């Protein structure tokens, strides 16, 4: 007897949740960072610390890589003691911070190369919205449709939230990727469909181009993505019209630039060096800024930005 129409979606969702849950605990030991991140704000307001990015895999990590985290909180009011941080947090989430703890701040086992990290603070409400069809840009859709790890969850509900947003982001991007690859890819999802989903967030940002980043991300977790997409594509929605993706990407690129002033507040002076280091690491080009350009990069740095765009360094 075949499964009822109602049973099939439920089975697909349960299978998809199991695939995501299986990999959440697979990661390097980042407990020293987790303890520091929990201590940065009000610990009792932290639902989860999510580990993501290039250092999740030997395939994607490089000599300049450092750990990336998301800190999911009950609310900004509950987490941030200062009203200024709470106010900034509500504008164009997430809120990106940088930490470089000195050698004595972490145990020797952590290793000198692991003193740096970048982390984002976001409320559960904002995260759920930005990984759904209500997302206002691709920033979180892209990050949460990729493989995640979960070194800290306050309770079972927090863990389920992480699975929710991972599946929500992927399910939101899937119809757009189907629009790029063709409806036939839903019947037999192939690697091209998976890579299309992985690439969409990069198309929605003004960022330093990192060459074959999508190929490396896929190669690092190919088995995971193939198992997940085999389940999700089985019940996928119809392909989205190309103009739906085009509008989302255009809005995302505008919002990505609008975040730059905020990064200068939350990330601090290290933001500019972070961007310049990424250019040098990927292209071997060291950009020298005058004191005026360094002090006011969003006023006097545009000529260098457009020069990098002409060279294909920024896309």
C-alpha cells in the first residue's frame, strides 16, 4: 500500500531533519571559544552557538582561516547590557564582531592560530524570519543552507531551532535554484542543483571573490548535501520565476553595502584589515591605504573599490 499524500511530506521532513541533526556534532574542539562567547553577553539569554564557515573542513580551511560562529539569543534586550548595542543590533542583522584573544586567554591546547574568531549575534525571531520566504536578502539564507555544526545548545528546543532554520534556508533557496537549473533537476537532483543553491548567497553580496569557493564547499560535504537534497527535492515547490531571484539578488546587494557602516561599528577597526587581508590572501595583492582612506574608507576608499571591481577581485 502506498503512503498517503499527507504522510509523504511528513516523512520527507523527518528524514531531512535527521540528515541535518546527524552532522551537527561533527566538528573540531572549539569549546574555549564557546566559553568566551557565552561570557561576552548575558549567558542565560544564549540559545545556541553555531559553528560555520571554512574551518569546518580540511578541504575549505586555509592558512588565513579563523573560526566563524553565530550566537543565537532570546532577544537583543535580554543579551546586550548596553542600550547602544541593542539599538544597533536591530538594524540590518546580524551583528558581526571580531575577537583576537591573547595567548594567555585560551589554554595551550587551543593553539596560537585559534585565538581569532568572527561571530554574529542574532535573535531567534530575526533568524527565523531571515531563513524563510520572508527573508529580506540572501545573507542568512546562504549561510544557513550550508553545513552547520552545533557546539552549544541550551536545551533540546534550541537544537530544534537550529535544524528548523537550516532546513528553512535550504527550502527557500531550492525553488530559485530549480529556476536556474530547470524543473527536471527536482526529479533527480544532481550536483549542479546543489551548487546552484550554494552559490546564490555569493551572487547577492558585494564581496571579495574567492574563486572556486562553491566547488570547495561542495567537495567538503558532498555526501551530506547529496543525502539532504535527495530528500528535499522530492517534495520541492515549483521552480521560481527568474525575476523572483533577480529581485532578491538586487535587493541583497544593496543591503550588503548598507551593512558596511554597521560593520565598522561592531567589527571595529579590524574590519578594514580583515577585508584587505582577504584580498591579499586570495589574489596576492596588498592594498595600501593613505591615513585619510584608512580613517574614512566609506568616503575616500571608493576609487580603490571600483578598481578592484574592474579587476574582478570584488564581485
